[in-house]
C-alpha cells in the first residue's frame, strides 16, 4: 500500500512538474520561461482537438469542426503549442451586458464595445416586437499577462491560463483576447 502511494506521488510530480506561480501571472515557470505544466482556465480546452496541428492543410477549418459540435464552444485557435484549442465564453465575460444600453444603432453599439476593449460588436435593432440589443465579443486585456511579455510562448501560456484564446505579442507587450 505504501509503495503504491509513493509511486503515485512520484508519478504526479514527474508528469506535472513543479510550478511556481506566486506572481499570479499564469506562467508555469516564472523564472525561466514557460514550461509544459500549463493549467488552462476552465473555459479553455487544450486536449480534445490537440491532434490537429496548425501547420497541417485546412487546419483552421478542421479545428473549428472539431470544436464546434459542443454548443458552448464559441472560438478556436492554435494558441497552445500550435495545437487546436477550443474555448467557451469566460465566466466573468461582461460582453453580453456591458453595452446593453447602447442600442440606438450599430455605430453606438460598436463605439461602446470599442471603448471597453472589445474587438467586435453585434447589434440587432428593434422590430417593434423585440427590443434592440448590443453585445460585445473578443475582449482584449493588456494587463492580465503584461508580466509574461518575455516570450511568445510565455504570453500564449499566460493567456490560456487566464481564459483567453488569442494573443498579440511584441514590442515588450502581451495582450490577451478572446471569447
């Protein structure tokens, strides 16, 4: 019994590695770059479609087709090691409510979403029977992974850990974006 317990602990340490995320950056290896010990956010799935690689032909279509059958999935990308990655909306996603009052027209909606760091907006006008709606999507966050700007891999890993599926990396910055 004791041998089995020791083997399980040793196996877990060997497969997950030792991480240090005291800074809360999402980096699994704060001091030396990004390790392979990534703990993705609950809304990001890095395993189900990982066999689809970015460099393969028709990879974007194949990735989306793999992710799409689950109705909760709203986006896919190759953010994690060039593997197909699927994402649901983040729990704290304010995109549905932050511009709920900006319903005068599509421009008003788009302006509101842009002012709140969202890349896209969706506006549906009132037809007399329904009320107009404005929703925002693809939020950009320049702060959550700012400390991970030392490499593209560290930036990507941090953003996946924070629940995002896209990045803009360069010039000493790491910006996350996503559903």
